[in-house]
C-alpha cells in the first residue's frame, strides 16, 4: 500500500483540515493565526497541522520562536489525479475481497 | 480527454465460482465493497448502496451489468458521484490458477482531468471508512 497517498487522502478527508488549507492558500501562517479562524484549542489545530504535514500538503519552518505553516500545492496534485485515487480505491477493495473470501473459507472448514 | 486504465490482479485460494459469487450477489458484495440493491443481472442496471453520515441510504457506485460470462468474465459500466456522470468501465476477469483464482480488474475510461473538489467531497464520506476496514482486515 502506498503510504504517501494514503496520508494525503487521510489529511484531506476532514472538513476542518480542508478549511485550514484554504486559509493557508492565502498566506503562510503561525499556529496562532490559523487558530484565530477556528473555535478550537491551539493543541487541536496543531494536531490537524501535523496530519496535513504528514500528507505532504503543508510544510512548516521555524523562524525564531514561531513556526510558519505553508501550503504545498504539489501535494494536492497526487490526490487530484484520478488514477492514483482509483488505484488506491481498488487496492483497498481487493484487499477487502481477499479477507472476505478467506473468512468464508474458514467458516466452511469449521 | 486522456483515457486512463488501471489494471490490478489478485489471487485467491478459492474457486472461480466462489470469487464470482462475491462479485455478483448482493450480500457478498456487501462484505468487501458495498451491498448491491439486488443480485447482479446481465443487461440490468445495478447500484451499490452505502449509508451517509446522517444514516440515509445512498447510491455509492452504479451502472449497468454489461456482460456476465460465468465464471470467467464480468463487465460493469461504473460511475460514482465524484465522476459527475462520466461512465467508466470495470472488467473482472477470472482465471483458474493452481486450484485457485487469479482475478484481474481493469478500470478504463477515466479522464485525467477529473474534478478535484468533487473527489474530496466523496473522500469525506467514504474514505475513512474504507481505510478502517482495510486496517481491520490486516490485523
């Protein structure tokens, strides 16, 4: 399973994180600046930012005591490509199918 | 429009007839994909049904069963919401290999310029769930 694509999809599969991306598309922001747009604690925002970074959708760089978060549009390209979406989609389905068939085999042998 | 084809193979320690049943009967489709409204019938439309976040039933994937050649070949036209009405083609080929079955999936007709926003909407509804199932399956 391609973990990179999986992380990107995971990062995108949440409306708060997509909102964060929209805000970051305007400019680089610190956690405090991102938090100002949401009714959440900084810790909660930080968690979302970590998941976005794992999904390669943003990058973080330290300037003095601040961490600036920046949108990485290249990361979106992978997710927007149909081939990678369906490729991953079918990987998941086929693995589900394999386990479903194995399950049936087991219950027959019981 | 750039035509894209995805090909995948999987092996099963099961007969073609067993694998076929998982591709064509409503309950067994539900064990790995989504339950179908009815068992699949050649020439007839089909729908795979899921449950939305608010509990309502919704069509997830649908199309027409174009070909059923038991137990060798099954062809569906196939679309999902995010494809915005574009019909693609999904073919399943079943070959007997060493007492088991080699299943080849061919998904063709995908347009490379598909809309990203719609894709994300779909992911929101469905992706987490499938990843969860996958994790359970691999435990």
